[in-house]
C-alpha cells in the first residue's frame, strides 16, 4: 500500500536530549514537509524539502533540523534548543506544484519528561 | 502573511442535518485550497482539493466551494452521520504546496 509511515507513534524526551522522528513515504513524491500541531491550533510548518539534498525553513524552524538524503525519507531532529517541544508532529508529502493533494502520516506525539 | 480562519470553532448537530463549515483567508494569491478531516490522535485525511482556477469540488456527500476574490471557502456536508464526527481543517496551498492551516472546526453529529 502506498502511504507515509511515521515512527515512533509516541516519544518521550528528557531535558537537554536530542530526538529524531522518522518519516518514510513510498508515493514517489518529490516534496516532503514537517508540521507541528498544538492543542486548539492549526498545523504550523517546520521544514520542507522539494527535492533530494535540499530543504528550507518553515515558519517555526528554530530548535529543529532535518536531512533529505533519499527521496523516500525526511527525518526530523528535535534538538535541545527547542524549548517547548511537547506537541503532535505530522509529516506530509506531495508534488511540489500544488496540483495534487497532500498526504499525511499518522503522527508522532512527543512529550518532554 | 497568510492567515486562515475557520468558523465555527465547534458545531453539534443531530444526525441527518445538512451543514456548512466556513473558511476564510487573507491573501487571495493561493495555488489551491484543501479540506482535511482529523480524528482524535490521528493524522489528516484529505477530503477535497480545489485548484485556484476552480470554483468547487464534490465527493459523495461533500461539496467544497472556493471564492478567491472574497477569500472564502465553504465545506457542505449533506445528510450528516455520526461517523462524520471529527475535526475538519481548511488549508490554503502556497508556492511549493506549503500549507497554511486554520485552527479547525470540531464537528459532533448526534445519533
């Protein structure tokens, strides 16, 4: 089945620790995106990549980093510089031209303990 | 900067009722508008995509309209069912298909 797989579903981070969220897609999409969702708010764009080995900051990139070494994979690292990382993180993919819908993974819930 | 607003924030209706969800946006220079459904603790499921050159799209009991000049979109749900209960999110697509989301409408359909 074609789709986007995010792992893990739940993740717990200690203060000062870096953690990496995985996102894999087999839809052959060039573009991939990371969004953050907080309770009662819409999703906000963290980073996006329109092609392998290239990515750009979104609206709330501070404290996050990404890589795009393969077309299928777009991992997100939440660094210790992110002061309020507790949130629901969603990965998406699409064509970069806006002519197709965006497909989303099932999300990773990150909690600071 | 694009801002997307959804009204109402929450809606509770009896089963079988037709309903309308509203979405407004501040910048008409959009590539598309998408409506999504989100169940609690889950990812987003795409419902309808309207290209900037289109006025509406239909899928089953769902119909979405787009008026770029006034910065508005509506999602019409006919003959609502309890299974329609979810959060509905509106998002406008910008260059690169980056999405700007509204905060969503929480819909409850009572049986």
